[in-house]
C-alpha cells in the first residue's frame, strides 16, 4: 500500500470567507440545524451503534451552546425561528425522513453539520455528507480530521477535495466567533465550499459554554455525566499528537465566572459529575479560580465531582493537588504514554521523567485521587516482552488505578503522519482503521499480528482479577463506585466487542441494512444466524463478566475492620484446604484468627441461612463451584447425583445475591 494522502499540487482548497452576519431574508422563517456526531464502521462494515453510550460528545454540547447564544441575541433576525437537533450516531439513528422533510419545507433552511469528526469516523462522515448533498441538503463537515489535514497539508488532499466537489462545505478550525456567520451564510444561501479558521483560533474568554441537553444524556449509561472544555491547546510538542497543530500550542482559557451559571443550570438537570475535556487542565492559567468556583458550589450544597486530564508534572504545581482534592476531583488522566525513556525521546515527549512516575502516582493517591494513565503501544523500542513487563510495573510497582492502552497511530494533523506521507512510508489506506486499536502502519520490531496481540494482552494482564481487587481495596470509599463502574465498562468493551472502551457502549444495536457502501448486503437468513451466534457469545461473555464483578464486589465491598480480618482468615483457609465451603468450625477458626469475638454456632447458621444478609458472604466461589459440578452431572446425564434440595437453595441464594449486586450498580449509575 502507498500513502492515501498524496499532496495535490497547485490546488489551493481553502479560502477565508465573508464573516459578516446578515439577517435571514423575510421569506425564510425557519432554520433547522442537525448537529451530527457520526459513528464508524466495524471490521465487517456494519455501522457501530449501542443501546447506551458511555462518553457523550463535548462537540455537540459546544455547538448547542453556540446556537443558544445565536438564538438569544437574535442576530439572524427577529422573525427567524431556529431549532437545533443533536444526533449522536453512536446511540441513535440518523433521522433521515425528518431531515428530508425539513429540507423540502417552504420557508425553511435546513443544514446537516457533521461535527467533531475524528479520523476513524471520517469514512462514515463522508458517506453521510455525500448522500445528503446528493439529495440537495446543505451539509457542513468539521472536526479534527479535516482540520488536521488542512493544518499539515494546506495545498489540499483528495479526500477533502472529493467533498467540496460534491457540494459539501468543509470547515477547518474552531467556530466560536464564527458560528453566527456560518449560519448566516446558510439562511442566505451563500455557503462557500470551504472555510479555514486555523490561523486565528478564538479566545475562549466570555464565549458561550458547552450546554448539556438532558434529552441527549438519557441515551448514556451514566446520565449525571457532563463535559466541559475549560481550555484548548497544549504547550508541549509530542510528535504523535494532533492537538498542537489543530488547536495550537498557546493555551486559550475560559474564565471561572463564565462557567458558573452553566454548571448550576446543569446541576438542576441532574448533572453533577464532569469530565474536563481539556488536553491539559493543569496548564490552564485559570485552574485555581475554576477549582475555587467548584469548591464554592460544593460548599453551597451542590456536591459536584469531576475528572480531568493533566501531565505527569502537574502534581509539582504548588497547591494544585490539594485544591483539586478539595474541589472534588475523583480521578486524573495522565499521559504517561510509555515507561521507556528511549520511546519518550523518540516521540518528542521530553517533559516526562520515568523515574518520577511512581512518586507522582503516590502524591495523587495521598490526596485520595485515582490515577488513570494513557499508555501507547507501538513506539520504536517496544517489543511484546517489554510491553508485558511495562504493564506489570504499571500495576504492581507504580500502582496506577486504571490504564487505557492505545496502538500508536499516525493521525492526520500530527507530525508523525506528515513525515510518513512525505517519506512515502506505508500506511493503511482506510481511515476507518485509524482508531488506536488497529495497526495502521508497520512496526520495526513486531509484525502487525504480534503488535495487535501485544495490545490485547496488555488489556487482559492489567485488568486481571487479582489486580482489580488490589486497586479496589485501596480506592477511597467516596470513589469506590466510580472506579468499579469503569472496570465494568472497560472489561465489557475489550471482552465483548474486542474494541477500545472509548469507542464502545453497552449492548450493540446492529442492522443488516446499515453496511458500508461497496460491501454486499447479506442475505436475511445468513445474517440472522450469524447475529444470533454473536448475541449468544456476547451474552455468555457478559454473564461471565457479571459473575467476576460480583466476586470483585464481595471481596472489596466496604466492611468493618473485624469483617476484613475474618475475610482474610477465611481466604487463607481456602488456600490451605483448596475449597471454599466452610463449616462452622472454619468460621470459628477465622474469627479467632481475626482476634474477634467468636459467635455461637447458631448465630453462624442463622447468618448463613439469611439470604438477605451479606454478613457471612465474602465470596461467590462456593456457588460457582457447585454450579460447575452440577453442570458436569447434567451433561453426563447423572441426574441422580445432583443434590436437588441444595441446588434449589443455591439458586435462591444466587438470585438474591445477583439482585442485590444489580441494585447497587443501578443506584450508582443514576
């Protein structure tokens, strides 16, 4: 394969347009804006959509806030009625009929805005854009892919030229201060083929703040989660990063006072947990005033918590860790990327000091904040053995609480991608695979198959049961369920769908007719049978995962100090005797070893018979062992060997335990 992005000679693609705002003409009384976050295709070409998503799109919230500001100021005319429809294709279908109906309605301007398009979504976004443009609907497309391409290849590229040639408007850069002008061009029917705002990124001071729509959040597993970008840009110069070439290396920041009203309004809608999407919140010059704002809101009784992205040296900023803790920070996402100094040097990430990683984690832990690290697999000095050892060190020596693994991908907009294009190095021709869990290029020390298997092994090794148990036992009580639900999300993603957690959700919704153009539509019967097998495999995987998570909960749930000592003593007995069914004498031995008052035999029996009590439930291993044995008898048709009364009792115990676990989870996800 060759590079899919040869530079077009002498064909300038982008030009600055007229940014003046002209009110809508009198005969146009209605503007309908469909702001769409496109999904992506899976390896079989089917559109990826889920019943419930995990990460809401901050871009949709940004454009919702900008549009609300245009409506409030009435800059497009007093007579113009503006309606915004947010569509996140990862959790809902494109409202095709409604779009076409609006587009054909007299006195109405309709525009489809494909927003925040990442490289792995660009193939799907292109298909949407070309379809609606061919039907006469106005279409705009923006996001990191087209902006990154434009930043690094201002002469133009074939994939973007294809869009403009079809009548699609391409927007590069951020649209604060320009959104009203773009909508003015829509209502006055003067959209240009392209707009380039990269050279003059907007200041964020006093700009409209992202607005979380409650109706949108209902489509996500955690409905109290909101996103806000308090700053943009990054001062560092990592060669794999697109931020610095799309948003710039100069930090542009919002002010605390601009955020207050929006956070209060969101809180009244049930949004009390935030993900600050800043690439590096610690380098926001207003970090202290923003944290003070959240502290004040918490002191007023609003109980707001958040997670944020920071660099490895953020903990050295005087007062930063302490104030983050006081403001309610539950987790920091830290871009470690690698623990091999040679890899960091090759990536231009010279600000990272590997020898300081463990101390950095310890400082955050002392503040009661969980540490989630990003780790990239595929740097020049990586091998399967070195990555496996790095994962061990992350979990057992540095004691990070969560890790996200990525395959190094030359994303358009990065220095790495531009260098590879200019050097003619081999890259995958399909942007749909530029998703950080496919090998999009070659590696000097691993085949593509070895590279992918190393990536998968990293997920399995880090999220082993014993390591998750160690993490949960040291997690502060107030953040226990945040970390626990993250484990559920991550393991569900890489076990059930073999995909990165950042691009998955819960319960795949797959349709035979929603397949990538150019790929054949399967016959109904063959598709039905294959889908049944997929659903069966997903069910078995999730059933096994639910049992593992129940065991994790039972072994790490909050107990009294005496209960913890008894549980440890029972665990030792189980290891010695290689069984987990305990007699009354075993319980007495455990209480004695825990230096606790030994209960009477009748008290132990009563506690064990009370299915509504968890006092004597420290594990579900006895249940699992019994069901495995019963299944073997059933498969061998040795029905007479099954203990039917005990099976009935265990079924009741298992059902009650599962129900209690499900209720705990449901209450924490509200």
